[in-house]
């Protein structure tokens, strides 16, 4: 059982003034309508006889049951583990204790970002490979070798790193299409940040990726293609989700949300957008009501505003058209709530990725960027309306 924290910066970080470029990725990424029905064929590559299946209670009765039936047909035993809802150290350790004596060869983590991240943490402690089966395209967690852990109350706590990326990521797009438009659109918000953060890190020679290395050209290019795909096909893909159909635009955006964004952030680096999103979780109402990608969308606009980027209005218009938040009120935050804004700023400034920005990021400059991004969002809303946002947040 692995109990020692893995610190990738000790391996890939600067040595003798040399910081290497490093690319990391899952061993296999498999995407398409109905691919979950072939999971027994894919798992044959891992030569497993006994696997754990981590999923919510709903997930156990749906995708978990499908997986178990397919694997049982190939004489693979499946042990269910019910995920309680929060990716906390307490939840992780509970499952480690329960599964430690099961002699598992692999753990399959099924669900959205939190069960996926919890699965990676559990598998690392059990010293077994993890296979990810996302049921949402709402974030880029599935492909990475890290987990964001939260407190039991749901506030961002810490990040854990692992020496290996998932052995497989199996994305059944029929499942993704049935999950609902809001989750899908949130994934676009998370993925759009990839390019703008990677661009900052690539140009800043002192910036490093989450594993302590320099960005690669490959991840830079992947981040750019990710953003292009979202701009070109995001609206059509969202309409496909409403219709419940797996169109080419939908398949492309699922890949952008999951694979391109996942590789892009992990091997391309993070800047301001994600630290702001994580800081938003310090405000209970925001954490409870909004999805990670919705918070990242607002964080992206704040980053672009701080940069004075010509892309800020284009991104804001795109977000408005698909229903992502573009001003503070759409995140239940008042621009006049100084205490909440101070809490967000202080948490943002404590995140080292914030300081990959090409200019000093201070309390004053952050406040100004937040208020300016809010003004931009309000102006864009006045021009293009907020019908998409209201539809996704009705009720």
C-alpha cells in the first residue's frame, strides 16, 4: 500500500538550473457511443481478475451494473464501493480501509469529477491501476495524474499527485449525452481556460506545469486546438445534448472537454483562471450552487481582463451564448460584497499558479480585474441577453 505522498516536482523540477519539458497522458483514451458495452475487451489489456467499482449509489445501479455484467461474463469479479459525494481525505481513507483486504487488481472509478478524483487517490494508496469511466463531460479530471481534494464541508483543501496517469479513460458518449446540458456546458467552461492558461505559461519562462516541468509544444498546440474546437462547435454540441444525439460536433467537444483539456492543463500549465475558480469554493453559496466549470469560466474572464486581452469580449460572448456565468451576479456574488471578494482574492493569491501571470498579481490588481470582468460581463449580457444562462439555471 502506498502511503508516501508523491511529489513530481522532486523528479521533474529544476535541477542544476535545467527544467525539462515533460508531457504526461493516460495510457489509452477510448471514446464513442456505446463503448461501455465493450469494457470487457478493453480490460483484457490489463489482465485483471478482481476489480473494485467506485461510483455513487445511482452510478452503481446504472453504469456500475453494466460494467459488472460485462466483466462477470469474462470471469472478472467486481467489488462495489459506494461514493458518498465529497472527494475528501476522510472519504478516500474510508474506501482504502474497506478495499484493502479485497486483493483488487484494479479500481474503476465511475462518475463526475469528484468520484473520479477520489478513485485516483484510492487506487494510489492501494497501489493498483485506475480506470476512469466519466459519466459527465463537465471537467477535465479523467485523464490527469492528480486529484483535487476538498474538506468534508466542500471547500478546496489540497492537490494530490500520482506517478502514473490512468491506465484507461473510457468515455461512452451516449452516457454523456444523457447527463444534461448544464454539466456539458460547464465542461466547456473548464476546457476553454486550457488554452489561455497554457499560453501564459508557455510565454513565461519561469512558469511550470502542475508536475513542476516546463510546458511542451505538444500541450501548447493541444490547448489551442481545444479552444478552436469549442469556439467552432460548442453551440452546436450543446444543441445536440438537448436533442440527446451524438453528432460529430458533440463528439469533438466531448474530446475537447476531456482529453484535450486534460492533457493541455497538466502538461501545459495553469495560470489565474483555475486559482480563482478554486477560491470561489471558499464561499459556501457559490460552492453549493455552481459547478467547477462555471467557476472556471468566470475565472477565465478575470484572467483575460487582468491581461488586458483582446480575447476577453469574444470569450464573454461565447460563454453568454451557451449559458456560462460572465458576471458576478450569475455566481450569486455581489460586486459590493467586499468581505466575500477579499476572501476570494486572498485564496487566489495563495495559489502558486496565480503567479505564473506575466505581471505581479496583487490584492488591488485582483480586485480591479474582478470588477472590470464584472462590468464586461454586464455589458455583454445587455447586448446578447442571458436566455441560455436562465434556461440552464431555471429552478
